[in-house]
């Protein structure tokens, strides 16, 4: 049975979400001009949970799930990502490398849930790993081995958060993210104080200008509140196999935005790495839909 085509307004909404998520890497770079990375991440999650928790009912999941997700996504994913993007990796490459979370999620599902790796998943992982290998072969003063390692670890943390969310049984991610942010912000403030120091924190807040606070607001309102609510709206009305593959456009927007706004170079090796990683993502995301369609025809 064929699924009905997406209405144009829903196609445009999906493109708007992935555009926000992709261009967000350039926005992060703007915020890091003045704010220390861990403080920036802490502010992101502070404003994600306040005043949200007073407006949205707590999801019917355990506090343990909220805490686990909040720590993995807050301190793990965004804390490490922001630290890397301060000076260790370009926004365009960060938007690409972080997509390895798809493959890490599969790996964790195999290790923790006993799921079986399918042939297409192995092929997808091989393509993605080849793309990361190309990036690793071209590390330099702009994209360092440390930056690559930090973003890969951030992707692993994101994958861990995906597993926690799946096990929790949550169906509406927006309230889940808002309430989980209660467990993201405090550790990030503590880490900022311990590692960056009160001097750097106060100096960053004093130097923050309108662009800096716009970057914080974009993180909270655009990336979190709009992104998750709109994506959840689309998933509630259309099959996941129709909506999820559109996330392939996130690194496209990320690399294009970094090229256009920050002048990030796009040499052939970088484009080749992007094609390999995105080909892996496409194989992993689209193959199940192709298999279901073929089975339906049979």
C-alpha cells in the first residue's frame, strides 16, 4: 500500500526544521565568539527548561530516564560539541561528523538490546566510516584530531540518549526534552565553573552582545522548541519512513551555511567525505522503506 504524498506545507515545514538544525552549527560558532563553550551549553538548556517546565506537563516516564537523557544530551552531546567547535573543528564538518550518531545508535542497540545487524546496516556503517577516515586523513590546525574525537564522542553520547529515550517509551519528544533539560543545565554550569573558571564565565557574560544572546535564543527557541515540536507534529501525521530521511539534509544545510556565512572552504576531499557519510546515512535510513515497499508489492 502506497503512502499518500506529503502536502506541500508539510514538506516546507520539514525543510524549515532541517534548515534550522543545519544552520544551527553556524549559530553555535557565533555564540562561542564571546561565551565559554560549557557556559554556552548550560544557558541553552537553562532556557530550554525554564519556563518550559511550568507550561508543559511532565511526560509519563521515570525520573531516571529524564536524568539519563539530560546528562547524555547535555554534558555529553552538546557540552563536547561546543568545546570542539570553539577552536578544534569547523562548523560544516561538525554538522557532518555528528551524524555518526545514527551508526552509533545501531551499534548500541546491538550491544545493549541484542538486535541483529543487517547487511544494509553494515554497508551503511562502512560508508560512514570511510567518510570519517577521509576527514581523519586531512586533519590540520583548523580541524584537529582532538576536535574530531570530541565530536565523535558527542555523537556517541547522542546515540546513548536515543537508546534512553527509546527505552523510556516516550512518544512526544518536546516535553521529554524540556524536562530532561533540568538534568542538563546544572552539571554544565558546574563543569563550566570547574574547568572554565568564574573569571571566564563572568567575562563571557559581560562581553556577550545582541548576536550572542540571539545565538542562545536560537538554540532554545529554534533548535529545541520549534525543531522538536514541528518534527513531532510531522511524525504524528506521517510514517516515520517518510519524514526521517529528510534529516539527511541537515549536514547539507550545515556545510552550505558555514560556506556562505563563515567562508569555510569546501575542497574536494571534504565534499567526498560528505558524500560517503551521507551515502551511508541514506542506505541506513532508506533501505527499510524500500524493503517494506518491495514486500508489499510481493
